[in-house]
C-alpha cells in the first residue's frame, strides 16, 4: 500500500464531504443533477482507492428512493447518509493506514528485540541491540549467599555448553539500570533466573525476559517456596551448587 497516496485520497474525500455539508447547510434543496455530480466524484475516488489500497469498496448510484416525488431534488436523509458514509470511509482508511504503519514497524524489529519500549513508549528499542548467541543473561539477587550457586553451579554448566554468562553487576556503565538490563536481555540467547529468596528485582527481570519472548530457565534453592503464579512453570530446584551444575548442564543441551 502506498500510504502517501492513500493520505491524498483521504484529503480529497474530506474535501468532497465538506463541499456536500456546506451545500446542504446553505441550500434548502439539493438538485438531482448536483447530487449526481457528487456521486460521480465519489465513485472516481472509490475506484482509485480500490486500485491503490485494495479496499474493495462499492461505488454509489442515485436510486429512485433517494429522490423527492418530483425527482428534481434529493431527499435530505439521502444527503445526510452520503455525508456519514464519507465520514466512515475516511475513518476506515485512516485505520487501514495506521495498521499498515504498525505492520511495517513490527516487521522492521528483529524477533529477538522488544516490540515496544515500556519506558519511553517507542515502537522499538532505541538502543537497537545485536543478538549474541553465546550470551546468557543471569538474573539473581546481589547477595553473597548466592555466589556459590553462581560460580560453581551456573558458570560451569554454561561453559560445558559453550555459553557465556552476563550479570548486570559484571559491567560498569552510565546507562540507566533498567535500560541496561533490558538491552542485555534482548541481546542474550536466553535467560537463567534464580528466584531464590523471591527478590523483587529478580522477579521484574523474569517478567521482562518473558515479555521480550526469551527462553527462560528458572532455578531456585530448596529453601524457597514456589509462588503460586509460577507453580505450573518448570524450574530447576537445587540443594547445592554441584546439583545445580549437573541439572543445568543437562537442560542447557537443548539450546545448542
């Protein structure tokens, strides 16, 4: 669809509608030949619309029931219906243009990126991240009590599968923290999320990963009770780092 041409048609239909409205308002009667001339203009615009936008719209004819008993003038109700039809057509064409714009914008966004920036309201991420098929985003509490599970559980499992971890605290930058996290999740092949302790920041990162459409592996220690909203989602439960490494290594094999 040529959006610029369709916009031009919308303007022309709007001009015709305005002309009909002004004439209807200023004249007590609309003569049949004037109405027929309007229909001729309208039908020409409809034919162009069908050609340009493939809308499959029907042309109009002047019927006997549109006319007064003398057939010299047109009923006011018919003129009003004509005006409303043009208003509806303009609205439908504007909706079609907007849908086409969204389709083009969506197609231009790679599948691994988010479709809409939740922070800025843009239709794609302004950082335009690239996908790294070896990177895995790690979401976990910033707490030393979870370091063993990361160093001796997650990292060896990733290395065995030729994957590299990324933790938000691994890199110092001046980016907004949420933009940084969102950017890194988008650019990662998948996310491993440790929900142990039910840390709210980790839960936010989990939701963000799901929202972007990334594959997610949830892990948790046996001391943490699973919340009901995650009850039907598969996860890896571990008692110690060695058990986590063994289970995670096996699960990661399917992402090779």
